[in-house]
C-alpha cells in the first residue's frame, strides 16, 4: 500500500494524523493514527517528526493486522527514542575515532619551512 498524509485533527492531548492509502487494486482507504502529545514531549519527539513516525508505523505494520484506526503507542515512542540515542552515540564514537595524533614537529611554523639537511 502507498500512504499519503492528508492532515490532522486534535482533541485535547490526542492528535489524529490522517492518511489515505492506495492499494494495488487502486482502492482508497482512510487510516487514522492517534498520538498522545504528552508522550511525544516525554520522549522528545517534535511535532514535525510525528507524521513521518506515524507513516512509518503504518508501513511497518502487517496489512492483515492493520486497522483503520491505529495508536502510536508509548512503546513505539520508546523504541524510536532508543534508536535515536544509539545513532547519536555511534556518531560521537565515529567523530572521536576520526582524530589523528598530532606530530609536535609539524606544529605552527614548522610545517611551513623546508626541512634542514
């Protein structure tokens, strides 16, 4: 199925993201994904990222288990947060490993001058 984000509605602290699905036989269906804004803030997920995360939830859910109304649960948010933290830590490790030792003989003006025989 191909999903297209069509908008959202909000009631109290629950935001409903609406997606239109286009099946291979060209039939259209409307899906709602509910997300609790309090939990989004708790797991440091911005409102701009929420529609994309809801789309990923729809795309990764088995079509047989997919209903017209889905909840973006706290467990899904926890998994996203853990993945984001792991990615950030991996980037920091990569950044630290990229540094090379500095040769003290090549500091300052030493690297500009020609070596003396």
